[in-house]
């Protein structure tokens, strides 16, 4: 059995790389995934740091849209990347690319983190509106930052299901398995999230912040 890889560098600040750093990084020759993974598994600090810096903004975006507070996101992001490096020997390119693998790991770790902090229970996930919302919400008109703010304000159950279904593309059956609820419960929470978002958007329409929905 392969031993977990040791992280040979100190994880940096979770702030996204600066524009200057990004410009410099873009000039570096791209490294193929297989070579990158092999170097990381051998404890090559430069390769580990390169992987970390490349995927840090992406992992941060996932964590933040699940509503993790700034005071908590650093520990979670650190845990995610430690899990990434320690699990690289189990990465199977036949099941998807490295981007998808890190995305799945980040989502699962974030959900587990949420459950630990907020004791997410099936009863709460099943609460709220039970009727399916048949009308759709046109979100294209609104600023992405504003929409993220609204999503972050949703109750934890509704927010989690909305993110997994609308943003990440999981089915209700898959969400049910991830959250230990029924597909019906997942649909209920999605309906609740849509209802709350529509109410918030309608309120902004009334106040005149944006145009028509």
C-alpha cells in the first residue's frame, strides 16, 4: 500500500494569487497531469506548490458559495488540500480529470465541515415548502456577486441542495445519498431555495435596485 504523500511545503495564505504572480505562473511551461502527480507523490515541494496555487482560487470559490464564513474557510481549505495531496495516489484518470476529482473532494469535505459545525439533520432538510415550484427564476440579469450573497443567506439545507443541484449539476438521487436524505427531501429543499430567492429578487425589483426579472 502506498504511503500518503508528505506535504513538503507550508500551505500559503488562502488569498488568491496576485495578478503579478498569475502573470508569472502563466509563463511557466504547462506540466502534464501524470508528471505533476508523480512529482507531488515524490514530495517535490515546487510541484506541490504549483498544484496548490493553480487550484486555490477554484477551491475557495466552492467553499464560499456553500456559505462558509471567512473565519472558518482557512481551516477548511487547508484540510481540503491536505486531503488532495494525501489522496493523489488514489486518483484514477479513467474516472475523470484532476479538476473534477479536486472538485468532488472539495464539495464532500465542505459538506462534512458544514455538518460538523451546524449538525445538519434530515428533519431540517425536509422542513419548509413541500410544493414543487413550477416557475423558473431568471438569474441572468443579476450581478454574480449579488446572487452569491443571496444564496449565502439561504438556510443551510436549502443552500446546500441549491448549490449541489443548480451549480454543480448533481441529481436529486445523488444529493440524497450525499446528505442522507430522500430524493423527495432534496426536491423540497430546492423548491424552498427557489421560493426564497424569488422573494428576495422580487423585493429588489420593488425597491428599484434592478430592472424587471
